């Protein structure tokens, strides 16, 4: 049995647990065009982990990028888990991890946010930290550097997020049930650091105003299923023009907006993947065919059809279930 982790801490009020834990954390697509570091949405493919205490650390990984995910050295989840427990003066319990990863690494689909939140959830559970959602999002923001992906991954749905100091303020709405998405994945990943490096240090006032206008429409377009607003709401002038040269799928896909049921398109996070929003299940085949036509043979790409999901991170454990259902 699984239950949402939102607004629920772990049992014991700070007592470490030796109970095995299962987690599922969704992929996310951030920025959505103009809402740079401010909005994201949860998708229906995920990182799943089953974890129990052990005599030594081990990882069995399957799914996407299994070799990299299964490394004990330079592992995002293990390093963050150990660092959090050490910083909070808790013993580091070795873990046996079984992992199935459905989130492409280095594509702008929120893999680092899911991994860091997994580490925090594991430290919270096995270290008995007793953190609530506010504290979890704060720690994840410090690790991730921006609040959009982490809020959407933990809370689910469409999320707008802002930070005051270290505190993450997030508002969530359920995405339109009929809308679908196609994530176009190029052959090669793109480090976020490289995608950040191409951005200018300042922007023209007209570009900033344009993005503020579009971002203001974005949340309402998703909340009210406004198909007529989404193209304008996903229009961006402050990061995509600079990232287009290193995200080659974006320029040919943007002109498809308004055709074949395609409501909007934008880089997924920092790229290089592109998120294409489609008006319904019935339009997916036509939209996918149009995407393949414009990309042609010169652009190798995987097209991943998916849904937007309202549920964020989920977990289950024997002791955790008692706390959830006792509320």
C-alpha cells in the first residue's frame, strides 16, 4: 500500500526506523517556457526505490541509465543521504537499495530533484529526522538550487513555487485530465551547468515583461484547462532563445504549436528534451507523426508519450502506514 508523502512526517517523532521503505518519485518538467525556476509539472514516469537496512551499502539498478544509477561511487542519492545524516548528527545506516529508474538522466526531466528527494526521504526515515513537508522542501531547495522541480516532484500536479530565504512557498493545482504530453528526448544529455552557462547576465526590459505576462497566464491556463491560452502562456524570451543552439530539437518543434492538437511546446527544464502539450489522447498519434516528420532522419529522438499526474512522491512501510492512516 502506498500513500502520498505530502504533509506527512514519519512515525516516532525523531526515532530512527529499521523498517524497509518503498518510494516512488515522479519525473517533472520545469520552466514550461516563461516560468524560469518558478513552475513545473509532474509526469507519469518515475524513480522507484525499495530500501532496507543492511550490513553495507549496495544498489541493484534497473531501467534507464541502470549502470550509472547502480554505482556506489559518485551516486547522487547515497552522497546526499550520507551528508544529510552527518550534518544532523545521526548515524549513517548502510542501505540495500533496489532501484527501477524511469527518468532519463541529464535531459531536463527532473532526475536530480527525484534523486535528492529520495535521499532526503531515506534520511528522514532511517535517521528519524521527523521532518515535515516544509522542512523537506527547504532541504531539497538547498541541494537543488531552485524550487520548481522539487515542489512538483514532492507535491505532484502543476506547481508554482517561490523562495523567501530558504523557505519554499508552493501552490499546486491538478492539471487538466484530458491533456497529454510528448517528451522529445534527443540522443545526448546536456549538463544543467552548460545550459546555465549560455544565459546572459542581464535581459532587456521588454523580454522580462513579456515573460512576466506569459508566466502570469501559465498557472491559470493549466488550472482552467484554457486551451486557447496555453500557446501564449508558454512563450519564452529569456532562456530558450539562448539555449536553442545547444538544444537542437526545440527550433523545429516550436512551429508545430497550434497544429495537430499541439497546445504548446517548451524546453523541459534546462533541456535538451522538449515538452509538447497535446489537447487529448485522441490527438497523440497525429502529434507524434508530425513531430517525426519535422525532425526527419537528421534528428535522432525518442518520443515518450505521457500524462500529467496530480500525485507527487509516494511511499510505503509498515510503520509508515500506521502513521498515515492514524491521522
